[in-house]
C-alpha cells in the first residue's frame, strides 16, 4: 500500500462530522514540500465522496 493509499484509507474511516476538522488540520501542517500533494489528496477525496451532490448542483 502506497502512502497515498494509506492516507486515503485513513480519511475514508473518519466520521462525517469530524471530516472538516481533519481536513483543516491536514491543510495547516506546514510542510511546503507536500502542500500540493495534500491538497490533491483532500480535494480528490471530497470530489469522490460528494460526486452525486455536485452533479445535482450542476443541474
């Protein structure tokens, strides 16, 4: 399992009501080397999780 897959699996088990706190924490970790990767992981997860809702909004 790659680090990316591991991180995604951790995000997947976070309860919905805590997800925004975890994402905020991850985005605030100051490590410029990984900022783009963190953003990509979090945004991909959100897009996948809320894909149907985004489709409905687009209608």
